[in-house]
């Protein structure tokens, strides 16, 4: 089986988000294997109208009716983009609920219907086609659109969205607490708390982007372990919980107990052999294997061995910064001498919008960005990229490319970025990267990060646990990189008789 990457919860102008549907699907194709663009559809227990809620109620109602009017056309367009083997799409819409928490309904079938009922579960159960209900931004306050664990039903919700642009809901101490205007992360409504209550589910992430850029870097993506890149195969994997969440970087994870992959339930009275294999996208900070939500094995980045003098290296070229109101276009290429490029990963971002704000104009082309890998061979990679100034010092808007190079310390890499030329050996790049500015002041810039040697981004091992702690033990894995990107790998449930 192989890993495929997607985003199955994000918004654009088909409801109250921004940007065209086709632009969104085209952007998704650039860096994802599968995606769904979600329409905001209904809110059965919407707050009462008063001068304070007028704006909120109006933009929701307007968005819902826009979706309803165009529902068949939207589904046709989504269906048209599905090409098994190349790019897979799913249908979806979103149900807000104060009482039950927000859910999105996802389906492989175009018969998905907007049935206006009282709860996300009823909406799901009324469908005549295959569909699942995925709870999202679960960490909000119970009753205030966070998850309601009492009503959570894993038979219709095999996966839970644990990270998005709203933040991370894994636990009280997880990176990325909630700071959107919907309020704080409530520690009762975390993933750990759901698992402690005996709920069974796998983890996913999606962006919940509102400016039509599915997969926008840093806002959440999901990995799916499937036989092939087809709609049926990916759908089957999601239903079996063969999924995990990443914040942005495509951290490749294998995680098994007695050979069974994440999302499995196994039965044994004997040893549990826990196997893991991580290929990160940056320096590994920590890998933690949890047993019943307590660390069972911790691997610290500090303990990883010195840089390999030959083999593989990852080079991250990050572009953006500046102080301009408009966007900035990058034209870039890189070539390699005495080595070869074995992989290219994109970390492209769309514009950062999470919900409508009074005064922002509707613009269908807000998500038609000049961002694309245009050439990819073993010796040369070319890309164009459109970036925006950072929203604050804690809210980057940069985009990046990660080149994986095979060679040795004498392998030479050349970068040409908007006419600036840089040539460096891997030996130099392992000591330092470098940043380059385009103008004398408040300038757009690019940063070639220090090279990451394979010895510091690849870890694989196995450990034996000989002891059952309860009759249903939960093993899961979390991977952290030094750039604050993480992977949350779904549990394996081990039952003893
Ligand atoms: Zn949403």
C-alpha cells in the first residue's frame, strides 16, 4: 500500500468562502492526490437574530442558499475533476451545530443530498448513497460548536479532524491552541479525552481554508494508506481508518503493531511488536510512541547520529516576506551536479482567510495563484510561486519547495531565483544555508535552509511490549519536527481476551 495526501474539508465561493471552485480544484491538483471542496449547507440551531448576530446570520443564510441553488452544478464539476490514477475527488457539505458540534458529510457518490434536518447524524442517516460524517474543530467549547462526545458515533464517523486552520485539538498541551474568534480550545473536547472515554476513531487533518486553496501549507492535510490512487481505494482506506493527520509537511510514517497498520484493531494475548518508520521533511525533534496516551518510547532528535557523508539530503527553499499590499511572483529553478533529485515536495500556501469579515469583497480569482512546479527531472526542478507578506511575526505566509537530493558532500546545487544565482555544495549547505533579499528595505526574500541529512530525518526501529495494561490498549505515534510541523498517527487498538 502507498501513502496519498489530501484535504477533504475546505471552502471557497460556492458558499460563504472566497474564490472559484475550478481554481480551488486546480490548486489542489498541484500538491494533493485527492480532495473535496466543501459547501457550507445548514445550521439547524443557529443563534437568534439580534443586532449583534445580524452579520453572522446574514452571511450564513446567503451562503447556504447559494450552495442550494448551484448544488447539482457543483457536484458535476467535482465529478468532472475525478480521474482515477491522477487526481481523486469527493463530494461534501458542512452542517454547523451548536449542540452536536460541526460535521462535514463526505461521499464518493454524486447522489449526496442536502437534507435539511436537525442534527448532523440525521443528515448523514438520511442519505441514499455512501457517506460518512466527520466532526471538525472539535476542541471548541461543548455546546458552542465543539464536539459532543456523548453523541459521537464511530460507525458513521470512522475519522475525526484533529487539526486545521483553527488549531490542534489533540490534547491540553498540543501545539497550536485555538485563537480564532470562535473561542478557546476546551480541554474536555480533545482527542485524548475522546479516546479516554472509550471512543474509537482515526485521525485526519484538513485545512478548513476559506479562500479556496485546498491543502494550503501549514493548515492541515491528511495521509491515507491505500492500494492505489483511485476513489474506491481511498474511500475504503478512510472508512477503515488507515489515515493520519499532518499539520503541513508530508511526514511519511509507517506504524504497526504485530504487522497491522494504524487504524487496525487486533486481538492478542502475546507480545506486541511495535514497528515504526518515519521519513520527516525537516530535522526530527521527537518521535513519541504512546501507550494508552502516556509516552511509552521517546526518540529525541538530539540523539540522532551525525550527518551522513553520502546518501540523501533535504533542501528547503522558502520564499515570501516583504511588506507589499500586493502579491509577489517568484520564478525559480534549481539544478544538481554529481547527484540527482529523487523527490520534490511543495509547501504552497493560498491566501489566509478563515471566515468572512465585514468589508472583504468577493473575488472569484483570489485563489487563482501563479504557483506551480513546472519542471521536474533528476537534474533540474523549475517552479513559479506567488507569495504574500506575513500576517504577523507569528503567522507566516511564505511558500516553499523541498528538494530531496541523492549524492554526497561534494554534490553541487545551483539555485536561480528571480535572477539571483547561488551555487553551493552539500558540504557547505550542511554547515549553513543562506537568505537573499530582493530589495534594499522591507524586502521580499528567499531562504535556503541548512541542508537536512538523512540521518536526521529518517528513523526506523521496532520495540516489543510484552504486557497488556488493560483489555483494550491504545497505541499511537506523534512525530515533531523542529519547524513545529507534526504528524499525529492514528491508534492501533489491541484487545486481549
Ligand atoms: Zn468548515
